[in-house]
C-alpha cells in the first residue's frame, strides 16, 4: 500500500468530521473561534513585541503545539506527522479565516494514537521481557525522531516499558536489601518474583495514566493550542482558561501543609520552578529547580505516575497533612532519576522574609561581616501599609549597623523577583539619589529613580547571585554593578528574564453580545521590558558577575535564552549617573579568589560534579541488557552519592549565634523559631560559595 493511500485511510474519518459536520462545528466552536480572534487582537494591541501573522508565526505555533501534544514522541508516528505538517505554514491563514481544521485534526489524531497505545501496553507487559537481549533505548527526546508507523511504535513501547520495568526491578532489589539490613526476618523474593511485581507496578501506573488521559477534554486540548499561539510571542505570555487561572504560579506554601515548592506544567511534565526557602523541600535539600516530577507516592503506597496529569491534580497528590511523608520520583536536570522522600509540614510565610546574620571565620572572628538573605522581593498587595521587602531590608541593615560590621553581603541566589518598587527602594538604601532601572512600554520609556538622598549603608557591599536569580534580582544586581557600588559574585550569569507580565481578563475586551460564551479566561502577556541604567537589557544576557565562582549547573543550558522564542536582547540610551566614589580593584580581587578556588578541594568537587552532570545530559542511549544496565546504575549511584555533597561541605565560616536570639512571650514558640534559625546557621556553614564570598569581602576591606 502506498504512503498516499495510507494517509487517505488515516485522514478520511477526520476529514469527514471537518467537512461534513459544519453546522455542528459552527455551533460547538463559536467560543473557540472568538477566543483565538480576541487573543490575537489583544496580543497585537498590548504585547511588548507584536508579531505579524504570517508563515514564520505559523511555524512557531506548529512547533510549540507539537511539543505540547507529544513532547516525548511516544504517540505520533511519521504518518501522523506527515498529515499535521500540511498545516505547518497554514495556521496563520486559519487564524485569519477563523478556521479550526488543524486543531480538530490534531485532536482526533492524538486521541487515536493514545487509544492505540492503551490497547497494547497491557499485552506488552503480560509476559517477561528478554532481559539478556543486547539492545538499547534512545533517551534524548529532543533528538529522537518519530518512528515510521504503528508497528515501529509498538516496538518502541516494548523497549520503553522494558526500560521502566528494569528500573523498577532494581528499585525493588534495593528496598529488599535495605529491609534485610534492618531486619533478619524479611522474606527474600527471587528475581522472578520481583520481576512479576515490577511489571504489575508499571501496568498499574499506565492504567492510571490512561485513565487520566481519557479525562482530557477537547477544551483542555484547545487551551494547549491557544497557549501555543500565545507562547509564540514569548515564553511568559500564556492563556489561562477560567478554571486554570487559580493554578498560575501555584505555591505549595504559605499556610498550606505541603513540601514548599512552586510548580508549573510544561511539555506534559510537572516542573519544579523554585524551592520555598525554609520549606520541607529546602531543608531536605535534594529537590531542585528544573527537576521534573514523574511519580508521587504516599507513605506505604505505590507511586502514581503523574505524566500528563493536570497541575491541580498533581498538587493535590503532593500536598498532605503535616508530619506525613511523600516520595517524589524526579528526573534531574542531567537526566538521572532519583527518589526523594520529604516530610510535609506547615510552610511558614516567615521563612520567605528577609533575614540577616553576622558571619566571620573560625580563625578571624574579629572581622565581622553582615549577611542578608533576601529570598524574594515581596509586598502585601492587599495592604499598602503591610509588610514589604524594602522596609524589612532597612531594618536588617539597621541591626547590622549596630554590630559595626565591616561589610555586607546581600544574597539574591534563587530569588525569582517580585515587586519592582521594592527593588528601587532597596537600591536606594545603598546609593544617593539617582536612576535604578529603565522600563520600556512600547516606545515609551519610564525611568524609576531613588529620590531619597539618605544612604542606609555606605560600607563595602557584595551582591551574591546565581543562575536562578531572575527579574527583580537582576535589576538590583545590575544597578549596583553599573554604579560600581557593589561587587557582584556568582555563577556565569543570572537567569536573563528582563520582562514584565500583566493579566488581562478577556471577558472585558469582548462585546456584550457574546455574553453567552463567557467566561473566556485570562491572558498573561508581556507588556514591558527592563533596561539597565547603562542602556543594556537584562533580557537573555542577565547580569554577568564581576567574580565568577564554579557551580554544579555551570555546563547546563538553564535560563531565559534556553526557552522557546524569548524576546531578543536590545539596548537603549544610557542614562546620566555618577559612579560610586570607592572603586574596587576588581582584577586584584578576581585573581585572589581564582587562586583560592583553584586549590580548594570543595570547589574542585563542584567542577567535577558539573562535568559529570554535563556528560549525563549528553547521554542519548542506555543498555537494556539487565546486567549491563545494573553495572551502569551502580556506577552512576556511587558518583551521584559523591557529587551530591558538592557545594555543601563544612567550611570555616563562623556564625555569631548571639545576634539571632529569639525572644517572645511564648517559650514554646521561641524554641521552634530558634531551632529554625539554628538549622539555617548550619546550612550557612556548609555553603562554600558564601564562604568564598566572605573571603572576597575580606580582600575588599584589606585593599
């Protein structure tokens, strides 16, 4: 049978729906057509960088939508891809003509293919695999091509399921070995028994997974399609259906009982956006930003596969009462898989506020340095007189000034941003009057300035950043760097998010005659762009530190530049401003730090860990012969254990415990709060980056 005839057979039922049910579709899709039209109009009217609706735009939408539908290339074959590719450069015309053919065809095809896999996975798992067969599985989903047809897809799934079963067998073996160490009454199961258990575990996971997939509605798929349109403008412009608006930037924190992580959904996965400082995840230490959560297991229960699960459903599984444990199976940035058990707790909002400490070294306790940790630029949106980051920062500086510290380190690592006015006010604590940031809205420019001539702190200042310092954090670091007010220390660059988003209620933009179709949802769109006072944007490039220190993620692609279709880096006119009078000898500081780092065993381990992660990221294939696989996993496990300590070795940092004594009218509360502070102090002592930053500060003071 020719490929053309095969395509006709595949496409005929879909064409029938599209061509011969026009009345039904017109009634059913009025809302969808209105949404697409209104969304594109709003984007081209209010987005910072409007786009021409042409073939280039169409290609972007197609690429994003295909990723969203089948990122891992687990369902489609080249036969379906060939059908869908006919629309690759025609989506722009469909938008202009209010046609939904591409969406309807894709909806039918993905449902068709998912039903096919549902019909075969149990059969493939019914008998043991050939674990001695020398074959490989291709891991890299980005480089993986769609297989030719359903026969090839069946073989792909055979290998894919075999890969998962082998993983589960080895996991069961490890648990059995651990149980045997703890008790001599454990009944040892044979390989055959463990193998049967592993296949049953995987079968149940996919049974649950396909149950969830079948609950995905046409409305859900349409939201995905609409998001492919919005995200072609930039990665932070998104559509939110009415029921999903509350899921935006959902935090398992605040007064909730959970693990303390901000999650998002992308490409069918639940991704960790950041870790709430002081939370159970933060204290446990293994869960990191950009980890993908694959499975969730309640204490004593089998893991639940959350691939393709809705964000709100996944969050409900991860949340739970204080004191209970949840085990997350996560895919690390480098591609390895790890089980992380976290004990849930009430995540105190207090842990997200600014705090300070007085640090020195064990052999030089007279040189006292102030340390301020600012996890986010917070503000109470419901109360203008409520707590905010700038007022709290001022209080911490006042406290440190009473200690006569010789310098201050402001830590913005993992700070994802927040209040723009807060950034300006905090910058004003360290400089005289002057501009802090330029904000462009279309062709209009606004300069945000510090208008207060008072300087809260005039001494040596270091700003500590990393790859996950984003948005408002980058504004503060950039301003202090441009003024030559502070030495910026950290990883090669900050995140590179130099844009501002706002929510727009689509209902407000739609005439009353369409009230029957409401609610339509919300649009989060990029409306502004940040620029440094020297004219350059923080977009894409972020802020390059004056002194760069090794980091375990330094060889991995993390940041705005690695997202799909980010806005470009641009520059505008430089503002007039006066540099800080005390100019440090940066080259001398850099050389001294570089010499220490080169000889420091802790940083040597960090460099080794970063190279190991980079190598793992490049691993494309894995052996499916069980003995070879087991040897590889044992080797990787030893390296993983070794490198898990990278950056967390005990240093000679000394913390003045008398500075952070808690005193309230409640002795029990004192005890809890003091224990948290003590834990924080312990983590600071194991922070090799902070310790080297402290030594850089000493060099600044002495020169």
